[in-house]
């Protein structure tokens, strides 16, 4: 007989730092088992935020899928800043290159709604612009 899904949750934890807490308790899963499996699965991503989609079942078991690190986190790291601009349209707080955007887009490609690397780069560039980060060396839309 198939297990019954009780809840699906999208959470974010720092890699190797998941701990039992309120957000996991509300799922009704085996928290120590989840934290151990999550921390083992994220050993190679130290220092990154790791989004995870957890499927909880009625017998307290679970499945989880790790997602790629959020683009905003990666952009802040590439630009060497702590947080984005309070007024992104009026204030540029950092500059990154198109090559930085391409690296982030290639990494994020699995989780983005884009069919080409150029489309993924446009998505990442938009996120950067909304954070007050200027991207230099990006080709114009019609330059393909």
C-alpha cells in the first residue's frame, strides 16, 4: 500500500547546519534522521544556503530533494556585499561581470525556467539589477 503524503514543505538551511526545530516539528517527521541525512548530503556545499523540498508521510517517514543555492545569495557572494541596495533603481552598490552571471546561470540552470544559457543569464541579470548590482559586458537582447 502506498504511503499517504501528509505535507510538502519548502525550507532553507545552511549546508551541514540543519537542526531539529519548530519548522521540522510541524512536519511530523523523524527530525534527527532528517538532520543527519541533510547534513551528510550537503557536506560539499559548506557556507551555502541550501533550499530543500521535504515530502512528509503519515508514518513519519520523509523524502527530500535538494535545490540549488538561491541566485541572490550567489550574486552577493560574487559582488562581495552583505546585502542588496535599499533603492536598486537609483543606487548601484556593486558591479559584476557577464562571466560571473554565466557561472551562476550554469549552476542554477536545473532550477530555472529557461531553455538556454542566454535566457538563464537574463534571469540572473534581472535578479542582480533588482539588488542594485550592475552587470558589465552583457550582450544586448538582439545580439545573438
